[in-house]
C-alpha cells in the first residue's frame, strides 16, 4: 500500500486495563470521539468494552448514533454525547438510548420537546462549568438548570443520571485552577444533591486526572488520549512511565529514490537545497493525509533504519527526505511514527517537531490512509475495514 495506519488493538486493551488499575473504584468511559482520536471509532470502542470499559464517550450526536448503528446497543454500553447545537437529533438520540449532556436551558427545552414527540424519557447528565469556560452551566445559572431538570424528572420526562464537568489544566500539575475546579465541582454536586438529584455517576477526570489526580476520579473516569497509549503529560512521564503503550503506527512506502547533484532545490519554494550530491526519497504522504505542513524541514521519519528529517516543504500528497549516502529502494518502508519499539519516531516526537500536541498528530490522519487492525479479540476486529 501507498500508506497505512496500523492499530494495535491488543495494546489498546492493555491500556484500558492499566487505566482501570489507576482508578480502581471508578467505572471507565472510553472516549472514542473524533474517530477514536484517528484510530477508528467502532473497532476501538469494541476492544475497550472487551477490556472492561462500561461507557463510551462521544462529542457529537452523530458519533453516538454511529456506535448504536454499528450494533453497540444499550445492553452493551452506555454512550454519553456532550456537544449539542440547536436543532440537533434529540429524538434520535433518545430513541437510541444515548445519555445526553445538558449545559443550558435552551438545550433542556429542546430535549423536552423531543421527549414529548417520542413519548420516551431521556437520560441526562447535567454539566457544570467549573472554570474551563467552554460548555457547561455557569454557577449563577446552575440553580435554575437543576430546578427545571428536577421538575422534568418528577414529571417522568427524564432521569438525571449524571453530574459532571471538565478540567482545564489537569495536564499541568500544580496549576491553581485544579484546586479551584475541584472545589467548584463539589459545590455544584452538593447543591444538586441538596435539591433531590440522585446521580448514578459523578465524573470529572480526563486522561491526565485519571493518571495524576485520584481526588478527581469520583464514580467514573473519562480517559481519551491515554487509552491510545499516549501521555497527556509528556513533561511528567512517558507512556511507559504510566504503563501505557502507543497503539498507532503510521507508515508509507517510498514512491521514488533518486540521486541528485549538490545545489538541487527540493519541494515548493526550495526551502531546502541539497548541500552536495545525495539521494532523495519520496514519501507519498502529505497534508491531505494529515502530515502537518508545520513539519516542513523538521518532521522525523525512519527510512533505511535511520531517523531522517523532512527535507523542504510538506506538500498535499508527498514529502521528501534526504538519505545522504544511504541506499533505499522504491517500496521500502518509511515510518513516520509508532510506539518507538523499533527506534522509530513517536507521535510525541512529531508533536515537538511541529510545536503542537500528540492529540493533534493522531487525529489529523486522513481518510485516504487505510487503518489495519491487529491483535483484536472482539468480534470482527482484524484487517482493514
């Protein structure tokens, strides 16, 4: 193949088990939004459940409904969806047994209208904004949201299954916002429970909090990045330090290998010029496949057993590496990143080269790159979909 992303499902299961060990008193929600961070939503969801996760987390309702359409029913996993916009598929989600996050009065009104249309009660999680400043209900609006939800619960229109929030800086140990958000979440939960809310789960911890903040774990933890074997806190520890192993390997096959003279410009704008006679290898992956253009001149690639650096600009479909005096042949493997077990670069190496996060590196991989699944135990998990 021109290129391939290999997803090690055995590593994913081991990561889920390691995260369960980090939060032994909490249930685990496997966050599979954004196509499971670029790894493939349905195969990763099935394997996470096989490894002991009992919940799945999605951002958009379309993601949640896709899980249900793939046969992951309410009897197999609870699915929470938290990023709603006006006019969303509320009725479809209710009928599919999706848990729905509510952050504001407008959303609760639309949800209740859908409950009236379907005749089916909804299951909701009320989200408090404890300081992140994105979604979630502000403290001054929290009493009204809780009161309206409690009235709807008393009327049999919904069940309040969860109270939750999200941390802004769990990946920065000691950040002052952590203490403030922990206190704000306790206040929000205490208020709701004083008004008669009896949540099934309270949840606050993302990957970083699951690894570093036991006091944030509550009844449910929501690991995302860590489930895929990447460290959410690379300044604190590597994946191995947390008992994790990267799941994804991205590689391509060289499309061209040729000798060129010194002084030869390479790729658009000639930002790289060969310092002397050398061998150039063409890797058939570009920014349309998710290779960051910011990696121009800096992205690491393993070719012919050595680390190389992207020579010149990353183009839409391809980039070049300078092999110097080393030999290679068309069809030879070029590994952009993987677990690092064979000396190849990792997603974190790419993140540092591009001045970004490993989250972005893995979620960028485009649809032109097929995913191949290995090590699966859940039904239908091997091969390329």
